């Protein structure tokens, strides 16, 4: 659920201090004393929904959902049109996987404010969790209209388009996220995979190199780049990249297999056999590694 950044803290300074003390006590595992502080805060302002809402939101963040629901319901009892409390209740029920109830509260919030970005986001996320991708898309697109530079919204849209098999749109939105967070290396890596699957090897190479700028010691990225170069027929570059991966992580059997596959492609079967055996030594229970060895041995025997 999207954190509600504008939880109205419209209450007395004394109340604020007591709540802050309660939170500190809770975080120091003095739970009983924390509860006493929360109770004292509500006694100071028994008719102020903001106090109950703040406590509810704290408990939600701590994943104490029943307590969060109890306090949030009290906020709603005080003010049935408390937009933020309705959303928190939606978050609570969604966190309990009670999606129908979560949807009910989000829609109530939407009745109060028909162009609220947080409500759109939460509804989009609710439907996404239920794999209702079309409905999720509808609300995230509404959220995007209100803030086209919110990276979370753009990332969710990219995911939804990918789930819907609209890879063109998925790629477009992933790049829009990267325009905001250029160092999000996992998105660069994933984009590399998407381009690779579409045989857009130049674009895939660019993405992997961008990922390396942030994480130059990530062995998986070097291995992926090596596999990519193999597809491009760049054997020397492939070997160099995979060997770099093995320098970082010499105990990765899959990477030894990648190196063996390059040499097999080059028809240098003795070296291919050597590296397939290294992979098998690391994971002797892997049947495919054993099959690779047997296949290469047959090729060597045939050549002789």
C-alpha cells in the first residue's frame, strides 16, 4: 500500500509529545508503557479523529493490523468522512487479504474525493494484488494523470503492461522510471532481459552496461553480458565477460556452464569439457551438467 504522507497531525502539542513518547517506548519494546501513552493521548482529545488515525497508522506500519483497525474505526466513528482514515482502513483490510472490504473503503474515500492520487494508487495496487490487471491499469493511469513523474506509479504501470504482454509499453514505462532513478540497476538488468528476448541485442548490451555503472562487481550481470555476446557472435568479448564474472564468483556452476557453452560454440571441445566438468564438480547432483559432459565427450570421440 502507498504510505499516506499527509496524515493530518492536527492535534495539540501536548498530544504530539505523548504520541512521540509512546512510539519511542514501543520501539524500545516497552509495549505496555507505549499503550498507556496512546491511551492518554486519546483521553486528551477524545473527539479528535486525527489522534486515533495517527495511532492506527503507526500500528499498521508495525503490522499490528487488529489494533490498527480498532483505532482507525474509532476515527471513522468520530468522522465518517475522514478521507485518510477510510484509506487506512482500506490498507488494513487489504493487508489482511480481505480485498473486498479493502475495496469498499477505498471506494468510499473516492466518493469523498474523486481525483485523489492516493486513492487511485491504492485501488490500482489492490487490483494488482488480485491479478485484475485491466482494472489495476485503469486506476494507475488515473494516478499517472495527476503525477506523471511518480516513479512508483510508473513502475507499477510497467509491471502491469508486462503482465498484459504489452512489452512495448512495459519497456516505455521502465525507461520513464529510469529517467527519474538512473541508478536503478535491477530495472536496467530487467530491461536487458526484455530486449534480449526480443533479439534487440544492442539495446540489451546498453542496458547491462548501464547496470554495471552502479554495480560493477555483480557477477550475474557480467555473466548475462557474456551470454549476450555469445548470441551476437562476439566470442572474445563473451569469454572476457564470463571470466570477469568468475573472478567475482568462482563457485557459480551456471557461469562455468556459460563459459563452456562459448567454447562449445567455437568447437573447442576440450576446453568446453573442462568447464562443464567444473560446473558438475560444484553441483554433482545436476543431471543436465552430467548430460553436457557426456555430449561433449561424444563430440570429442567422434572428432578423433
